[in-house]
């Protein structure tokens, strides 16, 4: 392999070709058939993630959540739907770019409220350690050892009601 070919393999991906495999997330009834193509896997990227996501009509991309560390950006390529954010429902359509900062002020979720597939790019920073909260289910997740080539290593999910005192169980 030439130096140019090796660089291309480490640095360039196309979301129009089969540079990455589609992953199907089946979580009936709300998330059934959501497809994601994670483009940053196996690249030289250490702090960026990028995927193409397709959400079928009437489905949700992921649970309503917010990040403590990571920022996200979504670019609608095809279709329309709704961005549920900070307790509001905002219409989105092809050409819209959404910037979601970290923090509890912007819990968010993308919902396909149309009768056609919703296709968008998802870009995010990839912190080595991240905490997410899920207001609808009153849980939080702690994610460690995250890298663009892994979805969620070291994942721990807990409910807020099970919160423990710092000294609980200590001698």
C-alpha cells in the first residue's frame, strides 16, 4: 500500500459509499429499524465522531438525553421531523443544522414525525469519559474509555432514585 493509500484509509470516509457498515438498532416499538453508519471508526480521529443516521417514519433516533461533556451537531440531509429539545418540539427539515451544547439546559431527541425516512449526519466530540442523563426514564449513564471506533466501552447505567451517599458502604 502506498503512503497516499494509507493516508486515505486513515483520514477519508464517504457517507455515500460503503466505507462503513450500517448498524440497525431494533428497540421496539419506538426505535425499531433506526440505522447508523459510524464513519469515524478505524480512522486516525481521537476526539471526533461522525455517523449517518436514518430514522424510519414514526420512530425516534435515541432516548431524550443530555451530555455533561460532549457537544453534538446534526445536519439533516433528507426528510423532515422534530427536534425535541429543552422541553420544546422544533420542526426540522433538509438543510437544517442543529448545534447541541453539553449541559442540562439542552436535553434532546430527534423524532421522525413525517411519513418518509429522516436522514442526517451526527457529529460529536468524543470525550474519554462522559455522563449522560435521561430525563424521561430518570436514569444516567457513565461511559469510560470511549473512542470513535467503539460505541460505548465501560458503560454503566443507573437510576437517579438509587443514588447513594458518598460514604455508603465505606468502613
